[in-house]
C-alpha cells in the first residue's frame, strides 16, 4: 500500500519522479511564490576547455573559488578560449553563479553572487544566472543557499554518478515573492558581510607579505627556463626520480632562496595515527571544505557508520591540516575551536609545532615558495600526491619570533572578520526563512533582535 501511494503521488508530480529525495523534500511554505524562469533574464554555461596553472590565457573561476556566498579570484587560467568568448563569459556585478554538477550532491546547487565586476570567466560545471527586476541577485543567492532554496534544488536535481542541476531545472524551482523593502534589507546585510570578507582577505594577504619579508623572499620569482640538463645516472641515484618535472630550475632556485637546513620533520610534529570512529556523530572535513584563506567553510556531519573510509584523522584545535593532493595543495587550514575533535580526510597531513605558532605555520604552508616545493614532491599516476617521507624531508624555514607574533595577530583578526561575515550571511538566510514561514513583519522583527558581533 505504501509503495502504491508513493508511486501515485509521484505520477501527479510534473517531474514524474518517485525517488525519496524528491518526494520527501520540504515544500516552500508560502503560497506567494514564482518560478525560477520568472525571475531571470538569462542563464549561461561556462567554458569546458582545459585549464592550466601557468597563468596562460584568461582566468577561469571554479567551485574552489566560491568563498562563503561570494567569489575569490581564480587560481587557474585557460588559453583555449577566444577573446570574444571570454567577453561573453566575463563576470559582472550582480551575476549569480550556481554549481551545476559534482560527485558530491551537497555541493550541487551551491551558489555565489558576484559583488563587483570581475575580470574572469567560469568553468562549465558552473552556470551563470542574471536576475531581472523581480528579485535582487543578493536575495536570490541567499535564498538558494538557505533551507527552502536547497530543498527546491534537491527536489529538481538529478542524481546518478554525477549529480546534476541544470539551468532548465532551476527554471522549475519555486522562488518566494518578497517586497522590495525587505529585499533591500537583505541586500544591505549581504553587502556588510562582503565588506567584512574583503577586510579579512586583505589582512591575510598582509600576513603572507610580512612572512615573505621576514624570510627575505618578498618579490622573489624563481626562474622558469624550459630546459634543465641533468645526468640521468647521478640524478636517479640521489632522488629515485626520472621525470623531467622534478628537475625544473624553479624548484632548485626556490630551495636556494629559502636557504635553510631545517625540514618539516625537524620543526613539526605530524599526527597521522589512524582514528576509527566507533559511535555517535562526527564533523568530517574534506578538501572541498577548505576556504582560500586557511579557513574551514563547512563540514559534513554524519553518523560514524556513514563516514567514508578516508575519514581517519582526528584533529585538535590549533593544529594545521595540509593537503597532500596535487591540484589541491593550497587547501591548508587552521583548526579552530569549532572543529576541535572533528575528523578529516587522510588526504591531509595534520601538523603542529613548538617552534612556529599555528597561524604562521598556516601562512607558511600556503605561501608561494612552500607551495612550489610541495608541488615538486608530488608523485604518482592515477592520484598524484605527496608521500609522508617527501613531506617530512621538505625544507621548512624557521621564522623570527617578532614576525610570528605579528602574523598571528593579523590571521586572528582576519578569522574574526570572516566569522562576522559568515554570521551576517547566516542571519540573512534565517531572515528569508522567517519571511517565508511567518511573513515579512516577523522577519523584520527578528532581524532587529540579532547581534552578529557576538
């Protein structure tokens, strides 16, 4: 009887779907709604051309550069698209970007709003929405990232090996009708969050610049000639590597510039004991949860028996996690109080040090010279990564105490501003949800009671 009822309900649905995710997803409470197709001028896919890390061509945004509900400048470029294509894809203020497809269903539909004209295009697994006058782009982004927006996305996404949420499916999603005055209030909250995030990013950049000055590497650019001549027998005996990538001059020059005999093994403790979760729920941190400034932007909360087999590292506050996976080496983060006793993927090394404070350690591992040396030490075929022995023997320079103190203060303030930004965005999401559930007057009253500076 239950199966018959489910199938009957599914046949009444315009999607003709009978999967549990679609049928049981929370329904938009308000009766005053419109559809995605009613609130947009147009949608557009990004480029599917291959990207590079050589700064060749036009910068292209990926999901990795979504930061909270905003975007950061891309790390990768594309030299295979034309000038005219780039002009069509170039992002401008008010564009809304949504993740179209991913192996992780929770990332599909993740949305960011472009707050300033930005000289970059975007990848094909992201699509662009330009809203019309019925909804402000900031409000659309807040709604899609909130409870009811996520529910609409999950009702309309298609789940297979790669979960997909296309522009056509977005057009079928229900969107609440909100007054112009209420939308302006939400927009102000989003703008304040954006200002805090920009200040946070600038402080982190200052910390990185101060570190490089302390190491005598400010402005250092290693040469990158196309040819490096090495004797095969001699090189192979000392390194065991015969791939040309390993012997590039930029790696040699970077190590010379660091000018240190200290290594990761000498200055850091690596915590790699296996932790097997036995009972209860855990916060699980993976590569996709790491922000661009060493922050953790979210995590998966799951029961112990639902965690993936790679969830085997227990982390503690004030430790630093460092990605070992090529292509994601910049995914390093500081463990804050919010993630004490969480679990992270075995794709991270978990480190701390009695010689270098955690904030400086974070900035050090994310700095350009150390990223260069980490890339050198990656090896493998299907999954290119940095082995523990290669990580341990990597040069790691000590940092003067006064420089460490200044860096720590800048990073802490950066994290405080970022947390304020996140609280403001969370408040905006909750305000929209209250407006949907109880009406705009209740939402306005709720906004007056909140304190994002707590």
